[in-house]
C-alpha cells in the first residue's frame, strides 16, 4: 500500500483520519511517492488547540533559549543537506543544484531567526513628561499559521516558522498537498529538536484545511504564499476573521535590456531567470523587453542558448532544467502558448513536444520562446509559471517602463544596462517590489523583507527581515511614573 504522509500534532506523529487523499507524484518518473491526506477540520482544530495550549509556557522560555533551538536546527539541516535536496527533486522536479540552492536559502532564514534576541528588542524614552518614562515592548501574540506553495516546499515554510517561534509564538504549517514530503522531513528534524509539545504542528490538505486555519478563532495570524487568486481569498478571509495576514501572490516579471548592457552577462542571467526551476519561481523572468538595438543580438543569443538547454530528471547531475510540477500544469502551459500564437505571437522555439529518454511520461516542457509579444496579449499579462519566454521589442527606455507599469502584478522587475542614470530611473519608477539591476532573479536575502506590490502582495508587513519581527510581535506600550 502507498505510504501516507503523517501529521505532526502536539509533539507526536499522527495518522490522519482523512476520507480523501492526494497522490504525491514524482513528476519525472510518475512514481506515486505517497498519499497526502486532506485533513478534516477536526484535525486542524487539534493542531491549533495544541499550539494554543503550548503558547503561554513557550513565551516564558527565555528568548536566548528559544534562539538556541535555531542553532541546532541549522546544524541538522546542514547535516541532512543532500538528503533534503534529493527529496525536493523527487517531489518537485527541479534540478539537484536548484534544490541545493533552496535548502541554502532556507538555512539562511533559520540563521536569521537565531538573531531574534538582538532584533526583537523594544525601545524606551525617559521623561516623556515630568518624571514619566515610556517603553514599547515587543510581545508574541499566540498561534500563527502558514499556508505554502509547491514550488519551494522547504524554503518557503522556513521563511516563516523559525522566526514565528523564536519570537515566542506557536505554529501550525499547512504545506502544498503536491509537495508535502520535504515538510514532513523538516518536521522529523523539528521532532529531534525536542521542542515543548505543541510549539510546532503540521497538518496536510488543500483548500478545506487552509480555510479551517483561517476561520479558527485561536489563530492570530496567517502567512500565505501562492497564486494571486488564492492570496486574495486568504487576505479577505483573514480580514473577515480579524487576523493579521501577509499574502504573497503570483507574478509576471519583466526584464528590460538596454543596448548598452553587457550582452553576454545579460543573456546568462536571463536564461537562469526564465528557465531556472522550469520557470516555476515567483521571481522568474517572463517577459523580456528588448529596447531598440538590443533586440536582434539578444534574440539570436537567447534562441541559441535556450535550444541547447539539457532537459531531464533533476537527480541526473547533468540536467539543466527539470520538469514542471504536474500534467495539469503542463497542459495549462501548453494552452497559454497556443493562446499566445492565436493572439499573434510567433513561436520561435517550441518546447511542447519534448521527449526525455527514460522519462517518457514525465511532465517536461522544453524551453519555449514566443517572439513579437505585445503588451495586451495574455502571455504578456498573465502568469504562465513554466519555461516560456515572451520576447517583446520596444523602441526606447520610456516605452519599456510604461509597458512594465501596465502590469497588474508587481513582484519583480530587472534592468540590464551599464547606465547608472537608467538604473536609477528604473528603480525609482517601476512598480514592483523586488528590483534587479543586472540581476535576473532579485531574491531578497533573509534579513531583508521579500518585496511584492499590487496583485503580487496583499498586506502591509512582508515576509522575512524586520517586517517579520513586526508581523510576529505586537508592541505593548508602558507608561510609568514612580511617586
Ligand atoms: P496555490 O495558490 O495553488 O496554492 C498555495 C497554497 O494555497 C497551497 O497550500 C494550497 O493547498 C492552498 N490553497 C489552494 N487553493 C486554496 C483556496 N481556494 N483557499 C485556501 N487555500 C488554498 O499556489 P501553488 O500552485 O502551490 O504555487 C504557485 C504560485 O505561488 C504561483 O502563482 C507563484 O507565483 C506563487 N508564489 C509566490 C511567491 C511570492 O513570494 N510572491 C513565492 C512562491 C510562489
């Protein structure tokens, strides 16, 4: 019988009593790795109640002791680094190096959480009035939860859980049912940490489990990462139930290239941005806006490089691009490419019929390039989340900025140039939360907030960095007069 993914509630592994299960499929080999339970509301309730019961004792554990758990967690993650990366490849389909990068970024978030004793401090001012002193103290709030996507099954949960618990809160995680195995492994490590029972909890499932979390009276705040339609639902639902919320949504990232850019470096960066993780990164470059004379050389070089990318199973070290997550994702990507052609784009490189020897049933989509893309086309406006580049030619820098700012998303945008003036203009005017200058994937490191604007982010305090300290704590004001 296929193994069933377990839940971790109140310090113990428990089998779910779910009535339905989602198969967890290796997208390259099509092997069914496990079945992920769609946890019933009662199990979400158990997890939240366990977290709630653990809160008062956990917050009293000195912050320096709470931080010690993070040092130990980092060591465990380093020790299991290669196993974790391999597991990510098998359930997600990315390459081994991409998975290693994901684990490294996850570890950086744990390192950040270890600094909580320094960065969680409040502030104080003497004599705000005669003989009166005023203090703002940061306090944890209770049970926080995260609802996370398939594309970074280890890194995204680590954006949230470590900082949430080190600041003194307790936690419930609901990962994507498409990739629950990396998080199960993370919880095996957390179990070895011997945290007090109930501090961290894992429930599996999809929409219903997510709704049960958001509607639960004892959850004080929710971090979400996923697609824009769901981010909007999460934002609205959390607002309705009076919770803190940070909802990071989908993206449509533009990369502009000026004629004065270093073409070789730009192409290498753009290739990594568009085709890295088979285009399934929220920071993936999607529309390449070639300005003026940059167009011809850029097009020729991108076509050459994309045509020679080695697509295959991520566990083969020579693979440069892996699979997309599922056959449903593959079909959606195919449909969007068709739509691009119907709306007038030219198919410069078609990756739809790719066959990978030994993995004929795998959900591979080869590198694809649509040329002659116009701003109003669906492929220029909507997220494809696959290895598809939309190439657009505009006459000048002004038009490039105008086109980029028409997008209803605002996750990331990059500019390739050797002009400081153009770079400053771009950074100043472009409406996106993560800006890259000669950088194709503008990914905030753990001590900076992960930007996002417009339909790419709903909320005000972002994930990561000092924003996360604000999100996971409240400031209590104390006004003192001693007579
Ligand atoms: P998704 O929105 O389908 O799912 C994300 C999570 O929400 C999962 O845990 C899922 O079970 C849950 N969910 C699904 N439908 C729901 C509903 N109706 N109500 C409540 N919860 C629901 O996203 P995905 O396909 O797993 O991930 C890909 C998306 O995530 C892309 O759009 C990508 O751009 C985005 N993403 C954004 C960021 C960012 O930082 N902005 C980072 C990574 C991924």
